[in-house]
C-alpha cells in the first residue's frame, strides 16, 4: 500500500495535487501549516511546523509514509527571492527527507524552480542551460537538489525533481504576476 505525505498541501500546488493523489493512492496525508483549506473526504490532515525537527520526526515516525511530495517553501510574492528563511527551508527540507528515509520511505518528489538556472537572453533549456542561480531562493533550491541527488543514490531512494516555471491556476495568490494582472 502506498502512503503519500504531501507537504505544503494547503498551498497553490498542494491543493491541486492532493485530489489527484487521492484518486491514485490508497492513503493520502496532507501536511498543513497555519492555513486551513477544505480537502476531499479520505484525506488525512495533519498540522506540523516543518521547522520543528522533533515535531517532524515524530510525525514521520507515526505515519511512516512510503512516498513524499515536498511542496512546502516560502513563496510569498515579491519577497521569497531574497528572504533569509530560504536557508531555514533548506535545512528543514534536508531534515524532513532524512526522517522520511529513516522510516523506510522510498519515493521523493520535490518542487524545484526555474530560478535554479542561470538567467540570460537565451530561452532556458533543461539540459543546456547551466544551473547557476542568482537569488538566495534559487541557490537554496539548487543546493537541496544537489544534496538530495547524492543522498538518494546513497540510500537507494527514488528522487524526482520538478523545476517549475511560471505557474498559474486555481488558488493562485493574488499578489503573483498573472493573478495581479487580472485584477
């Protein structure tokens, strides 16, 4: 049986991912912070501060997820690019994955960002554009990817890294580019 834990489940990506996972997986657990949003019946919701290492370790030990979809990060419009808490998210994400692996987790899928790439006049290309981020946000996401790539190989974990670009859709934060231009 698959037991999927989704971090950032009440955020833009999580709110859209949870129903799809519920349709495909037997046991879906949504990890939320302070924001309350409705989830479909069958989703088990847990409150957890991902920056509290002991709280994370206890939750992972209790749930023992086989799959982890890690979407949580600071994405406050306009401020997340340079926010010092990107370093906290990097550290908390590493701790989360180590707890997940220690409890027998097998498959990780983590949201990366287009900010990991070097920006320039040429269109970005997945295999040709170098990863040379220019913001703290991009640097921390890239550092997480590099560290987890090595850790996953060492520990026998399956890792999927999704570099996301210019997303828009239901539940978009009003201050983000496309949403704010429609107001």
